[in-house]
C-alpha cells in the first residue's frame, strides 16, 4: 500500500460512454498527477495539479477532462474515447511539484479498455 | 528532445547480480529516480540520486555520473520476487519527470 488508491481497477467502455476514474491520496501531499502507461512505452504525463491548481496539461485531447476538488482527490472524466486510449492510467502524488528530490507515490492504476 | 534509454529486457539467475543501465539526455538535471513495478501493480520508489557516486540500500544500489548522463541500478543476491520492470526517470530543469520505457527483469531459478 502506497497511500494512493484508485478506482475502479478495471474498466471496459464503449466509445460513446462517459466514465470517471477516481484517485485518493492519504499522504497529506499537495501535488497530484495523472499518467498514461502503454505497453513498452515510457510513462506519459497527462495532468499535474499543485495545491488544487492545474499546472500542466501535456497536449492531452479534450476527451480527457481532469478535476481536482481538493488536495486529496483527483478525477479523470472520460468521454468519446478511442480504442488507442486503452492503457493503464496511473495516479500519483508528491509533497509538491517544485522540488528536485520530491518522490512521487503511485496508485495501482486503472486498466482501461475501450471497445 | 529529451530522451531516456534503458534495455527493454534482461534475464538473470536467482542469487546472482544484475546491473540495469540508464542513459539520459535532458534539458537540465535535478535528480534521477529508479522505480520498481511488478506486473499489474503501482510503480514503487527505489532510489534517488542527485550527486555523482553510489548510493547503497540493502541489496539495491544506484550509481550516477552526471558528466556521462549515465546511471545504473545494481541488484545483488537476486530473488524471484525481484522479477519486475525497473523504471528510470530524470527530473529536468522544469522539475518534470522524464521517464524511460522500463527494463523488464526476468529471474530464473
């Protein structure tokens, strides 16, 4: 247990569905991250929130919409996804995102399959 | 562009020693991380290097040479549970983590 939980662990959805991924951290951190992990590819940073403010959006398509209501919770809203969006979506948190030694702690991920 | 290179897959024998290399080219450097990720699980933090040299933590050690843009993770007395992917990541001048694709380590009895 890393102190970061994600639900659901597995999700299968059609291209016309709308779903949301949830992440919660119990570490008292101020920064939260969404990553996409595809097989044999580097982790792709999608969004960063620092003190509830979005500080990074790495050219992510608008069919992915993040929400950070407070420092402990992070959501990723999904709509009209494509089959190539199938991947493992990882949430992480850290004390903040401005220090070199800041360690990111990851949740177990949501395995998403888009049909 | 920014780039992290590490071998795709390595095989080693239980009880042996294995070294996983990572080379990087990034815009700036604010530290290098190693993570372990078992299949279907979260990446977990192993080590952080920001100064040149060797950091030892039990069976695992991590080395950094900033002038060469090079790091390695050394695993000693390998156990079957060490079978996992090992991810190298560098924090650049903007404090973003740049990730390698990971090295899948297979341990054989």
